[in-house]
């Protein structure tokens, strides 16, 4: 029976996950089988083997079980000192076999070796704090304690009852002893095997919960699919991409991609049908239920899902990052252009200034002429100053990532820096925020400054309002001044156009374009100026006053 149990545990050890102490328990069964075999061959083998070695092997196997249990529950091996007790025990066995042949004393020695080991093994299992395996631990301990009790009863009976107490005699008590001992061996071994299986299940469940929590709470979108349909989507993907009620499972993997991305993905998947999925990062565009397009990075790796080859795709939303990168790239290009243009203009102005200065030097004695020259020189110097100031503002534009900015607060700061006279500024929505360059406030400063300069004395009000459309948000800045003529509308946003510096509206358009916002003027001459800024989806939000 013990050999059979050993083979059973060996098979389990080779095919399943096991823990510290499992192999020791398995070997202890083999050791005790050898001990029982020698014990049962009494009379056929020398006394040294059938008695002394047999008893020592039985005692060793019980110590090994104590060692195994300690390793399993406490990951702590049995001290070698405990095993060293077998040395004096062997000497005692030799003495009470060859010098004084006493079956009872040999039985007492065996009992003193194994009964404490059984009790200690049971005590370790009972004290271990693991609520889920409580019944298994108690059953395991009970089998060990029954065996210890049985050994104690046999020894006590041998001490107080005269007669032949050899385990090989046909006493019914010996038969009961062997039957119960073998049954308890089976029960204890089965419980030890079940404890290993329970721990495996517990660890598997904890691992599943850990990874489920990880996947369920990951902000990235996780999708498991074959080369056509989705098998699983994590909650983040389902919330973003799935139907209002239900799941993405069973839908085509192309259902949430834009037509261009779906065509590209289909081409890649068709090309990889003979092999696995391409394991590299690529960009795709996904389309949400409301039509919004999000830019994403996707990486797909090959996995086995329910025994079938599948792909696990991790999709990371990079919409805002890509917008920031595109804005930074556009800003850098504009800085390069600006540097060239401004340098050329300043050199031209400096050349003109040099000429006038030379003429002033030659005509000093002609006072009226010199005065005219000096006036032009001062004008040129003033223009140069404005150009240099513009360069500083333009240099700052796009050097930092766009941020969310409250429109009402931006307008109020611009108003505080301008001489408003009696003109009132009204902001309809105080909770509107725009994702734009940090110089976004400068846009309102320039729009309100232009209205104050050119709106006329009859202008009394400037209003900031907004309207949502299918393509995004229209942010409107209008006044009730004299308006802008049709001729001026064509050149309104050109650099240098205007009666002042000609830089304000040009600069406003450039600041807005960093995050894809466009600006036009569509007011009616004589009825006031009306500037419309078209803000794309994803670059505006409400709810932050």
C-alpha cells in the first residue's frame, strides 16, 4: 500500500506543481515500506535486518514526515540534531537485541522516537493559520494523532500485559494495529496531497485575481482576439469602445478602427496568417461611439487562449501626446521661418536707419530737413522695437506643452492689462476650458486690443460665447463697433498688416494653430467685428469654472 502511495505521489510530483516537503513525504513512504517489509520477513532474514534495521527505518520515516510537514507549513527543515537521535537509538536496539533480548523495551524505544514526531507533526498542521485549508489540516492532524495513540496503546499494553508482544505474532490486536496504521498512512498521505492541491488552487486563484485586477484597472485597452474576432476586452476598452450595454467580445477587431487603420491592420494580419502576429509598436486610429477619433499605439503578441493561437493587443491612447508633439513640431518650424524673416526685416530696417542717419549728418545745417529725417529714424527704431518684442513672444510660443486653460480667466487677465474705457466684456460660459498653448491668453489680449483700437467711439460691448457643432466647438469673440471692411478681411491675419505693428492677429492665429484651432473673421462691416475660433473635438471641455 505504501509503495502504491509512493508511486501516486511520484506521478503527482512529476506532473503538477508541488511545494517544499512534498518530495520528503514521498520518500518517507518508500522508507517505511522497506521497514514494514523487513519487519514482515522476521525469521527469514537475520534479526539485525528484520528487527533493528526495520525499527530504525520506521522511526526514520516518521521523522521525515515531521521534516516534510515543517518544510511545507513553515518552510523550515528539521534540525540534523533530531535525525542524530537515531544513532543512540541504534545502539540501544543492538543492546536490547543481542545482550538483553526484550521486545517490550525495543517497542518502548520505537514509541519514544515516533509518537512525539506524530504529535509534533499534527501540532504544526493545527497551528498553521490558513482558514481555507482548516478542514484539511485538521483531518491530516487527526490521522497522525490516531496513529500516535495507537502506538501508545500497543506499547502500554505490552508493558502491562505479559506474553509475546512481537508484532509478527497472530494476536488480533496486532492485526488491528497494522490495519489502522496503514489506513492512517493512506489518510494522512491523501490529506497531504489535498493540501498541496489546495495550495495550488489558492495560488492560482490569487494569481488570477492579481492579474484580473491588473488588467481590469489598467488604463490601456487590452484586447484578446484571433485574426478576425475579439475574444476578450478589458473594462477600459469596453467602456471606451464597446456598446452602451454589453461587451466587445464577438465583434470584429476592425469594428472600432477608422477605415484607413482597418485597411492597414487587415493587410498586416493577412500577411501574417502563415506565421504569428507582428510584435512591434505601430500607430492606429480608433473611432469612438460618438465619432471621436483617438490616436493610439498598439502592440500585439502571440498567446494561447483556450488552446488556440491568439493575439493579445495592448492599445495605448496617445492622442494628447501626439497633439503636443505635432504642436511642438509646428512651433519649431514656425520659429525657423520667423528667425529668417525677422532677421531679414531687421537688417533692412537697420540699412534704412543707417542711410537716414548718414543723410542727417550731411544736412545738420538744414534744420527742417534734419528734423524730418530724425522723425523717420525714430519711427524706424520704434518698429524695430516692436519686431524684437514680437520675436520674444513668438520664441516662447510652443516651447512648452499645451495645457487646459479656462477661457473666462484668460479673458479677465487680458482685460486687466488693457485700458478698457467704458467698454464691457462679457463671457457667456465661465466653465469652458481650451487645450492650447500657454500663450492662449495673448489671443484674447490681441482681439480685445484690436477692438479697442479700431472699433470706434460707439463700441460699448465685447462678448465671448460658444456653440457646439458636429466638428467641435466654435468660440466667438464679437464687438458692436464699426466692423472690418471687405478689403481688410483678405489681409487681416497677414504679418505686418494693420495701422499699428501688424503683428497681433498674425500672432493670435499662430498661437491657436499649435493645437489645431483655426480663426476667421466673418462680421459684417458697420455691425462690428466677429472672430470665430474653431476648436476641434478633444481640445475643449466644460465643467471647470
